[in-house]
């Protein structure tokens, strides 16, 4: 059983459709903390992790490593390094072979972009689109730095540096 902290309707997120903005969505399967996300990925062979950060973030900050689960992370940018929305986001999920009937977990830096991606996926018919709420790096600490408060890395989950 997956426990989620997201309450449908608790926020409005801009989402992208196949080639265009399709409006706002505030509903998706739920928010998962990183350890719960790992558990779902480990327990469900069909579950997929999609990292929606930019190529620059994957290269310079690092990325989740699912090799011990015999899985790979799919990298599909939600926005480009220049901040432009990716108009092919949903098409790229399809092209990568992501099954709309399988759990799809979206990960970004701290949970914002991945929540928007989960909303867009839900609107496009993905039935179990989840947000990894704390993201890869977590929230800012009191000194304004990431990597000490929450997130995939702080949870001690497998990751790698390019």
C-alpha cells in the first residue's frame, strides 16, 4: 500500500499537453517521500522513475541510480536549461515506452516541476502518476543551501555522479 500526502485540489499547476499547454491540473496519484518511492520502485516491476530535471542538472548534480533494482531512470526534461517548457514532454514519455497503466514516479530538484509533470501525465491518461515530493536535492536549509533537508540524496538512496 502506498501512502500519499497529496490532497487533490490543494494547488493548481500549469501542465503541458502534446505540443501545447492544456490548462491546469491539481490532481495526480499522490506525493511520495523518497523512501516510499524507492519501495514502490522495488516492489512493482512495472513502476518507472522519470527524472524531469534538465540535462545540466543530471550531469552536474547527479541522478538517481536504480541499477540495484535492475531498472534505469528515464530522463525527460520538463523544461530546458534555458527555462523553456518542453512541448514534447508527453510524446517523449510515449516514445520511451512508459506504460500509462503502470506507476510512473516523477522526480525533480525539490518537487515542484515533478508535481506539474505528474499532473500533466494524469491529464493525458496516466492512471498512477506520482510526485517524489522532496525531489532529488530537497528544500533549502536555513543557510539557503540544498542537500541537507530532505530529498533523494539525504534519504541515503542510491545515486551517481556523471
